[in-house]
C-alpha cells in the first residue's frame, strides 16, 4: 500500500498541510515538529511522488535518451557515459529505442515531452533534417550525438567521421594498398557519408584514382549488413586488396564471409573497421579500427544538455567535434605480392 501525506497526518495528529510543509523544511513549522514528522514518515515507508513534485515545481529532474538500437555495443558504452553524467547531476534518465524508425522516434519524443522530461539526447542516425524540425515542436532542448543532420541547426557532438575515414585510408595506403574499397551503411546517415568523404579525400591526396564500383553499401550497420557487402565485394573484378568498413559490426560480418569464401586474412585482403567496440579485439583476426571516445561522448553530451538547460538559449548551435584515433591490429597487412 502506498503511504500518503494524509496517512502521516492522521498518525501524527496534524493537518496534511503541516506534514507537507515539514517534509519541505518550511520554517513556519517548529523544528521539533518537523523532526517528529520526518521520523514518522521514514518509519511508515513514505516515498515522495516525483510526479506530484514536478507539477508544483515545474522541475521533473528527468531527461530522455533516444537510441537507434540498444543492442549495439557502441551505444551501450555511449549511454553509460550519459547515465553517469546525468546521475551525478541528480537527474534521472528515461531510455528508449527507436529501432531506427523515424516515426517511432517521433512518437517516443512526444511521449517523453508529455512526461515532462526537461531535455533529450538523440543518438539515432534515423533522424533527418525535416524530422529534426518536427521534434523541436515538443519544446524541450535537444542534443544530437553523431548525427548533426547535414549541418542544419542542431546542438550536438560528433566524432570527426571524415578525419577517421582519412586515418584508416591513409593506413591502408601506407601498407601499399592501391585498390581500396569502402563499405558504407545505408542506414548510417551523415556518418556514413562523412567516412566515405574522408576515404575519397585521402585517395585523392595520395594521387590514387577513385573507382566508383569499389564504393559499396550494406543494408545495415550490423554483421548481416557486412555479409551482404562482402558478397558484393567478392564479385568485384579486379578485386580490391583492402576493404574499409563503416563500423566494426559490419567488419565482423565481412571477416566471416571472406573466410568462408577461402580468403586468407589479412594475406589476401585487409579489413578495417570503425568504433572499436569491445568485440573488435576478439575478432579473427583482431580488427584494425578507428577508436571513438564513446564514454566521453556520452559524458560531454550530458554536459552540453545541462548547459542548454541553464539557459539562455544560444543563438547559434553548440557543436563539438572529437577526433578518433587509429588502432592497428592484425586484420591489416601489406597487399598480396608486396615485398
């Protein structure tokens, strides 16, 4: 049974308004009475109603986080950083999964607004510029992570995807590869396009002609998306000697399919990923990748949202770009026939 202020008032022999004021440390109530009521509340198991308190104070103490797929190990580490930052500030967190469905994401944001969250962090590549405009109608500050929707007005943080794309391509070029393919993610939004742009820019800087046929796309950023991309890769003639994948999960699917096709990795083909999710070092072979500061992205996203809540609303978007770093493991090596 839920204990209410009226229950405490009956037990204490005072009015419910006296109990309410005592629990708020209102100076009108004598200290001795306040102490007695608080002891009684603890003994009876009274728990204050956050919903009722928020109606009175207009401060819910709650934030929302929207992710595109909670099963993604990248997002798990990111959310851990957000959660730590939110809890340290004394807030609570509502976490929801859009399953990469833009309409579902919109419904979730509407539900969060109805529950009086004070702000939301969106970690979903399914949000387009038009959908972002629709989300603003809910009237809560929004922070985007790793999807700044093509430069449209939005507060957010992102890894420098183009820089990461250049780092991986530069590494493969330094090993001696000249036939390098890129496997993008059809659901990857701006991140996939920016990583491809970095790949293209580094090829151009090295004087290597780009081959449009070597720019492949998988249907998703999951291992099965990598398997589909690997099928297209295996059909290429001449076949590239290296494949840079949008993320580590796709790279895992690629490694499996290429080995099934009889390729020796990395002797016959080098494979690179992006993110450094925890399973990357346990791949066979261990995966060369671009390390994203996932936990710090989450902490900084929470800090940015708190800055927006503190106001006033900035006239320009607050955007922070963070560099990734190259982590070389055993999935990349010089191309076949290299001295």
